[in-house]
C-alpha cells in the first residue's frame, strides 16, 4: 500500500507539495477523484493554471491507481490535450 504521493509514478516533490495545498495528502485521496477536477482545483489554489503536463501527469496517476500499470506521463498527452480542449469549449 502506497502512503506517500511521491511513491506514485511521475509525482515528484513539487507536484506533491501542490497537491497537499488542495488537501490531497496520500494516494488514497486521489482514488476516485477526476484528474481534471484536481487540475482545476490546483488552479484555484495556486492562482494560475498549471502547465498542461501536470494534467497529463495526473492522468498517468489515475491510470496507475486504476490498473497498477506505471506509464510515463507523456503517454497521456493526446488524451490530455483533447480533455483540456473540451474543458475550454464547455466554459466558453
């Protein structure tokens, strides 16, 4: 059982610190939470939109939590770009 965010694939100290700021302190806190909601919550707390690569990283973590398979964050670039484009269109 993973207990630290930095034990998750692609999560380093900086992203772990940002996640702590929005109340996500352990891998269990991520389970079942939509990656796009986390990404948007980070924007609200940090005062700026994070680089899209952060969203791709969150998608890789969700994939790992759902399947146990660790993949590099860039494998989620295509899906992430599509999700972010849809999210932008739905807000306009």
